[in-house]
């Protein structure tokens, strides 16, 4: 496999991480592009990318960390990005990086340490601090759109365990509409493929047409959303999932506080 093919195979996942870290597809993709441009301009950096995901994420981390320190909130484009940058100033970014790398991206603490240039013990401490921040998140109501009963129950237990309330569950697009007619949730956890053949994407579009609500997609088919052909969701968790991953995604979604429509 060539270097280009190897990087391309990891690119959707780096873009996912970038979106979750920045809260914006546009901003996340801009940092990914900057990372690739930096690699093209630096032969040593380019050669290091042959080492796999860790060097790629390490290169991204250096670009993001450098740019973040100089970020100007007034230059953000759009309400969501401006809000995201304002919130970034109120929370330690290292905590979010460590948590996302070890949950959303499934790196070990030692691998995350290599990416961030820290000690493994420091990563473990950052993750512990991030979990404490999650526990302090303001409680909200959550709609679960999931057609597999066992997974739906697992998500219900997880949501309630971290202090939120489940306002309803839905196995179809129609059921999701019925829940929203009674109460607009503060957060949506949604599968893509639903029981009656309807789409979780359409169910979410119905909700976002009414109000700006953070959405986390939890799916066994992430490739259906990571195509680059349409605006992609900021928060995407792959099945089978770790509860810590979902917990981290919930924290991120509530942290940024909004989600763009998919159309």
C-alpha cells in the first residue's frame, strides 16, 4: 500500500476526530487539510506518516495545538463555529483531546501519550479530569432513536447514569415524530437504519427542521456518513460501542450545544 493510500484509509477517522474536537465539520476539515499540506512541505514529516495512525494524529495535533493558541473567535464563520470557539476558551482543551483519543478513536493511553507528546500517567489524569467535567454537565432530556431493544435499553441506562433524562425512545421515524410532538429533546442519539426500513437520517432531519438540537449518530454503518458527499454529522459513534465513547460524545455534543442539519 502506498503512503497516499495508507493516509487515505485513515482520513475519515481523523476527520471524525477533528470535527468532534472543534465542533465543526468546516473547521475540522480545515485543520486536516493544514496537516496534509504541512506533510507535503516537510519530507521528514511526510516520511513519518508511513508509521500509521499514530504519526498522522500526532502531526494533526501539532497543527491544531499551534493554531488553537492563536485562534481569534471573531474570525469564526457561522453561529455554530463562533459558539464553539467561545466555549473552547472556557474548558481545558488537553482534557478533551485525551478523552477523545482514548474513547472515540480507541487509542490506548500510551498511544495517546505519543500523539500528544505527554506521559501515559498524564493522559490518564487528563481523562479522569475530563470525566469529572462530563459529570458536571447540565442535565438534559434525551431522545433515543434505535430499533434494537437491547441496545436501546443499554443507551437508556447509560444516559440516566450520567444524570440525564430519557424523554422517549423510538424504533421508527414515525415514533420519533410522536415523541417530539410531546416534548422536544435537548439531545438525540440516533441509529441510521430503523425497524420499518425508515431512516434515522430522515428522523433527525425532521427534528432539526423544528429546532437546533445536538445529535449523536450511533451506527454500524459509519461509511454511509463519512463519504464527503454531503455535510457530515459532527458526532458519530461506531457500533459496537464502548459506553465511555458514548459518554464522551454526549459531553462534546452538549458542550458545543448545537448540530447542523444533514441536508
